[in-house]
DNA sequence: AATTTATCAGACAAATTAGTCTGATTAAAA
DNA sequence: TTTTAATCAGACTAATTTGTCTGATAAATT
């Protein structure tokens, strides 16, 4: 598993917020639509607000919204806020004291892949995905396809 | 974390066995040299023998050895034997019922990366790494560099 | 001001992963 | 044939991640 569950939930939620493009989406709406546990999602989003990616408001009409223009927020930003950047920096073999001075046998063929992993997430903004979701009606939900209404 | 700890330990151990190139390396030697818990490593290697990647022998002069020519064993084989192939097939967002018919907004930019991830591990054999370890004296151990003897 | 609706804070529980331990089994060597 | 050195099998513990719950707090509406 590349990303933790908390992290994927965080991405799904920020994508939803980005595509809705309205002020303060309540977490309840997010958890309902995305089929994610409300309380768990709440904790995750609290991390994102603490990291400055989201702004939250209590009370009626409250919820969360993006702190910045979605065009300036990348997947990498969200991932780093929740999982840290270990995925993009650590050795796939978890060897300590890694570096070019004392490379492990994996380094040579792993580091290009690791770099692409980072590039992939750095180069995609929430806005781009949000646009695609709206235009192409792409799905954005856990919960099984076709099993429920709609 | 891309690979589980069990998986990275399994890779380290098979690399060690491949580079030693002698009959039946005892697990104790592996756990000592690689600084991995003996009992934990034992369980992991049992999986690998069950999957047919290793052959084991009990008793004195016993241990494990590769079941095939290391040139024909890839990282992918070891990973699949321990972690399964979910890393290479699953969605990074863990959405269910994935596929080209109902792609999620991640698919388009994630799938090339996921493919490289697979290609990376498929295209590297244990023999190649073992060769590099021996020739370039690359390190292959948890346990901190320079802190202990040698 | 009171009520309602939302996040926030943090304790708690469940599930998964990581790691430990003991004894049984097998094979080589003495 | 006895001892010794190894894996095998499986129960057990610890740590981490995931998920649940309750109450406090804040803002908007009435
Ligand atoms: S040298 Fe490369 S592959 Fe090896 S531990 Fe460091 S980052 Fe990882
Ligand atoms: S369409 Fe692609 S990115 Fe989306 S869930 Fe399936 S594999 Fe994952």
C-alpha cells in the first residue's frame, strides 16, 4: 500500500471540496457522499486544517473549504500533510543512513521510480482532477458502484 | 510505505542468500548479518519456501537456499510472495470496482506510475543485485552504518 | 438569550501488522 | 543411537493504524 487509508481519504475529501467549489462543505456531507466514517474523516481533516491546507468553520453553515486556489494545491501537498514525505524520500528497503555515499543495491534502479512517484503527485493539482471529475463525471466514492441508487 | 516490513526483510534475506551462493544458509546467519529478528525472519522465509522461492533443510548444515537460478528470480516474485500484487494492481485511492469503464480521476496520471513500479521490480533479478553487492561492496544490512565493528 | 448545527479535542476500541517465544520435528554428525 | 543444530508450527505479545464515541466549543439562526 503506497498511501495510508487516512491519506487516501484526505485526498478524496479535498477533491470533493475542490470540485464542489462552494463555501464550507460540511464534513457530514463529505462522509456521506464518499462513504467514509464521519469521525475518522473529521480527524483527518483536522490535520489538513492544522497544516494550513483547509480552513474550517464551526456552527451552522460551517464545514471546511480549501485554504488556497485548488490550482496551487497538489496531491503531494495533501500526502505530505498526512503521511509525511517518507514515501518519496525513504528507501524501499528501509535501510538506515541511506545516501549516495553508501548506497544499497536497490538504489540504482529504485531511485528513478521513486522520483517519478514524487513527480507524479507534484505535477497534478486538485483543480485539474476536479475539472475532470465534473466534466467527465468521474466517480469519486468508496461504496460500491451500481449497488445503490442513482 | 510501499512495501511491508516483512517484504523488505524477505528481499534482504533472499539477496543475501543470492550473493553468498553457497548451499543452505542458516536463518541465524541471515538474522545476525542483516540485523533482523530471527524469529520474525523465520516466519517470513517460511512463506517464501511455501511459495516455492526457497528450499529449506532442517538439522545441521541446514538452512535455506534459492529454489531457482537467481537470474530467474525477480524482486517482483519476492514481493508478490509476501505482500501479494495489490501494490501493482490496486488503485492508489483504494476505490472499489476499479477499471477502465469507471475510472476514478486519479487513474489517468497514476496508472503510468503504477506500471513503472511494476516494471521496476519485474526487470531486476536477484542475480544482478547480488553481483553489484559483491563487486561494489554495497551494504546490505539494517543496523547502523559505522556504529559497530568492521 | 436560547437553540441548533457544526468543528474540535481527546479518550477509547478494533483491526492489522510487527515481533517474540516455546515446543515439535527433522537431519547430520559424533 | 544419541546428541546437536537447524527449520516448522502455532500461540502469544506489542505496536501501529484504523475506526468509534462522548463531550466541549464556536458560530449562526431564531
Ligand atoms: S541508497 Fe537508495 S535504495 Fe539504498 S537505502 Fe538509500 S535511498 Fe534506499
Ligand atoms: S480507475 Fe485507476 S486510479 Fe481509479 S480506482 Fe481504478 S486503478 Fe485506481
